[in-house]
């Protein structure tokens, strides 16, 4: 049954919705006494009137109704309604004034209209921030920082809310909202920051309030963070977590933080593909990983993430904070620090040995939930960075085998299974043979074999044991099955990395089957794998040659590239590659022409034309091919194009530097730009990944070592 609240003027809403001229049921359903109806109605509102944060005219017309629901003490789930109002208001205020184009192409003032209406009703957030219901208070508090325009009034209300706050989550929210206010209203900044300073210095306040004050004071002026700030924050965090671990979780903590207070018991097993559906296990695992990513276990996590954002490029200071988090006596704090440490290591250059060691220390046999997260983090790093964790990973894997037997890879207990598998994968990515027994178990049993395939190529010393099993799996790929096809690419990549030519006939068979089934992507992957074997794959030429004329461009360019690697026939491949320069795969065509070198000279005129392309990546691929084919004669134009492209898009840096490294003395004018790159704190290169950054810095150092001396000087 739908409960129509007396305070709601339903008739005033009718003109806004639908040809029936009535308020839609999903909007009225927010007032239902049935929890399921309310949940469905709220979901409908988010999808229909607030999709991905958008604000439409109908959203604006809904606001009086939502305010009426929030104001009525008889409304169930008032906190959810207040959160919805806050979400609409945050998006509206954040977008600013003026017009925008709605999805249907019409001009709309919905954002500015919504912002104005919510600011007019800001007193509602003042009332709700003092509501007896703690969930309503928490939902309303951020509105005091977003919508109140009277600076003195807002500061006064927030100061008054702190003593009345119930529990750590609400206290932290009050302090954060004061900082939001200071950042939004210049008139409030002086009083707000002075209050934050007073909280920091007053030892009578609880540690959580003082830590929040330190963090949000830094957030208000990140350019003015003094040397005393991080040590103070670390000390307060350590005292706070030492105290909190001995206390019972406060009421509502799990709901407020989005996770369990004890990570050793939090979470659920990764979801499996629904019965009868051809869902690749990789897809199911990706969704499970996304769900884990969004979990929060400690009430201080959001605060500490804010602190790391304020510290930004101060990597040593952030490392000190993370070290304290990872050493914390509170398991929830330690757990949430794993993701933060991963974010730092994956984004910023520096010596991360200490953090890697601390992550390795969380490989705790009695806490598989935490161990799995730590191992997954270590597995996301490059071998160079993860190396300090090698022995800890190997010890953990061995201990699990000793405790649970050689079948622990496939154990039915989900947390234990995931922890062991993640540790094995991380160890295998280091090329460590101690991971091989579990990889063989996976490949022989078929249980989570796709995980083993992902890392098999890293353990090259075990190729003799791995390749026959991978070949058997590849021979069993069913191109009519989506799940089977999804794993074919990983199998091909692993076999290419291991480099044993015994795999060539089976790869050729898969290529034939892929062409027959119209599976061009799988066929192109098979051709790339064959190309990696070079002349050792000549037995596959009869399969590859006809594909040099394939209609599918991806298949054709992969075939021509493979033909070059397998037999090196310049007269056969250069004309085809020249033609492919006019396709959307001109990048790969140019790359192969560059590998051919001077013999590809007929393509030079077309490559020169490509230097005027509007897309910088097209220019980079053309320029590098020009240098590799034409040499010094092309040097001035190539150098100019490469430096301009690097300046325009630093994602091109790896390609640019690799070519500059080959250009020798002609690249000398790039030395200032190379030194600047090496001085940056954040990872650079394509995708800004650790692997690309390591390659980038290595090439930069190689160029500097050769050219960073007076012209003409030799050793």
C-alpha cells in the first residue's frame, strides 16, 4: 500500500509527469510503508530523474515533494530522502550557474534552478542536522557546508553540532563539513580555520576530532602544510586506533562506513557465473573485485584518503602516514590502508621498499581476508617493485600448502582460496618457481585455471612443464562459447611469452578455426602469437599467407606483420603495409615498416604526409617509422614532430623516447625535456603505469648517459 502523506501536495506535481497527468507510482512509492516498494521507488528516481548525477527539469519539479517527505516525521527512510536531496543539490551547485544542453539537445536551466531552490530551503538541512535520528543527521550535515550562504550562521551551527555529535562518524562529518564551508565561502574561511586550529591544539578533545582537524586544516591550505603536520597526524592516528580496537563497534558503524568493522570476517565469496549462462569467469571475478574495491572497514578511512589527497605529491610524507596505517593495531585500519598504499605506489615514483615490506607483513595465515588483499596488491606491482616481498610470498604459499594440503588452490573455503591464489599469482609474476606446483594444479584440474594462465608466461624457467598444459588448453578452446573464447587470448599470450615452438601447430589450428568462425579478434591474437616465434613458426605460413588479403583490417594487418616475422619477404609485405597506412590500423603498419628499415623506402612519401595529421599518435608512429627507414636525412622533421607530440600528450613519451634513443646526437636538444621528465614525482608514460614508467625512466637515463656531455666528447 502507498501511504500518501497529508503534508504532500500531490496535485501540484501532476503537471510534471506523464501523459496520465499523475505523479508516477515510483515517486509516490518513497512514502510507502513497504520497504521493498520504497527501495524500488528510490532506485527508479535515481535512474529516471537523477541518472548518473544529472539534473533535469523533472528533477527540479520533484524537489518540493522530496522536501515535504523529508520534513514529515512519519516518513520511513527519511535519511535516504535527505541523501537524495543532498545528491541533487551537490550536483546542481557544483555545475554552477547558466545554461546547459540536456540529453535531448534542448537548452535547460535545471542545474541553476535546482541550486536556487535548494539554497532557498537550506533551513531544512539545519533542522535535519539536529534530528533525533542519527542517520538523518549524518545525511543532512554536508548540506550545511554546501547550501548555507550566511557564513557566520553556518560556522555557528557547525560549532554547536560537534558537542552534540554521536560517535566518531558524526564527529568526523562535522569537522569535514566545516572545511567544506571554508573552501566554498571565503567569508567563512577565517573563522572556520581558526576553529580547526583550536581543535588541533586542545588536548581535551578526543583523538578523532583532533586528527580530523589536522587533516581538514591541511585540506584548506595544502600549499601551507608545515613539517609538523604529518608527525602530529601519525601520532594522533596511532593513539586513536590503539583506543578504538578495544571498543565495541558503535551503533550504525557498519552502515555508515559501508563495510564490516572487523575485516577478518567481512565480505562474501566472489560471485560465480549464474547457472546455465555462458559468463566468462574473468567477468564474474571483475565484478567481485569491484564490489571489494568499494568496501570500507574503518571510520577513519575517508578522512585518511582526504589527507593523502591534500598531501598529493609529498611521497615521503604520505609514505610515513601509510606506514603508520599498515602497522596499526586496528585490523580495519590496516586493511583499508592496503588500497591506499597501492594507489600511492601505482601513481607516484619513489622508494616504496618500506611499504612493500609492510604489505608483505599482512600475509597473515590466520586472516585470509586481509592476506588476499595484500597479495593482490603485491601482484599488481612490477617485479622490480614487488621484489622485497618475494620471500614473504613464498613462505605464505608454502605454509598454506603445509597446513591445508597441495589442493589448497581449489579449497572450498572462499577467503582461504582467494588468499592462496592471489599469493601464488604474485609469486609467479616474480618468475619464482615456487609458484609452479599450484599453477600445475590449476591447469591439470581446470579449477580457476584461467588465473594460472594469466601469470604462466612469467615463469619461463618452467616452460617445459607449463607449455604442454597450455597447448592442451588451447586445443580445447570452443569458439562457439563466449567463456572459452575469453580465455583464448590469455593462453596465446602465455605461449608467446614462454616461446616454445612446440605450440606453433596448435596456434595455427586455432587461427584456422577462428577464421572459419568469423572470430577476427581471436584470429588476430593468434597471428600476433605466431609472429613472436619468428622463423620458428614457418610451418604455419600456409595458414598465414592467405590472410594477408583478409577483408577484416585487424586480421589483415596482423597477418602481414606475421609474414614479415616468419619469412622476411620485403617485396611481399611492404606494398601491403603501405596500403594499410590508409586504414585505421596505420599505427601497426607504420611500426612494422619501421622494423623492416631502409628496405621499406617506398613507404617514405606516405609516411611524410602522415606527419601533418591532426592526431598526435598518428604523427608519432609516422615519425618513428621515418627515422627507422630514412635515417639521418629525416632527422630534423622527425625530432620536431616527436618533441611537439610529447609536449601535447605525455602518454606518447615511451614511443618518443625509444626513438630519441635510436637517434643519437640528433636527440641532444631534447636533454632539458628529458631532465624535466626525470624530475617529476608522478609516473609518466603511456597509461601512467609502473611498467611504462620504468621503461620511460630507463630510456631517459640511457639517453642522458650517452649524450649528457659536450658534443663530440667520447669515452
